[in-house]
């Protein structure tokens, strides 16, 4: 299901993060890519333009967790986290839950999960 493009004013405001990190991570898309046979995800971090941090995407299903890090890229009012692709060999068929964690030093913020189906 497509979500509104960030910055369009159509996205619901995320809940205030209880941590001391003044930013909010958001998974902006996740889904299966048939051509490359990968589970792809991307995201952004609103409330900061500090690209010195690390974007970490975590896909979980049951007791299995797969982790990929990606590059933090600057944009006008947020940090974009480069797309990641989990290969089919690492993700079995079913519903995966994907979160994005953005950490700078000892501080971090973690997004709400977004689900994706692996066929």
C-alpha cells in the first residue's frame, strides 16, 4: 500500500519519541522486489539534518532478525537513509516487520515498524 510522500502534509504526525534524541525515524517504504528477489526498505529521520549518524534497518519475523546499515544522506529538512535490500536467501516467505534505527554517538531513535510480505 503506498504511503503519502514525506513532506506532502498527508502523513500523520509521529508520536513524540520518549528518548532524549530530538529526531524521529520513519520507514517510508518496504516491500518485495520481484526483479531482484530482495526485500527492500528505505526511510528518513525527521527533526535533524545531522548526517554523521548510522541508519540501521532491522527486518524481523518470529525469532529471526536481519540487519543492514545504510548511508545517511542530507536533505533540506531531514536525513534520508539510503535504500537497503535483504536478499531472498536471508528472508523466508511470510510477513516481515521492518524498523529503522538512527544513531548518533550514544543516542538513537527507532521508528514504528512497517510490515512487508515476502512471497
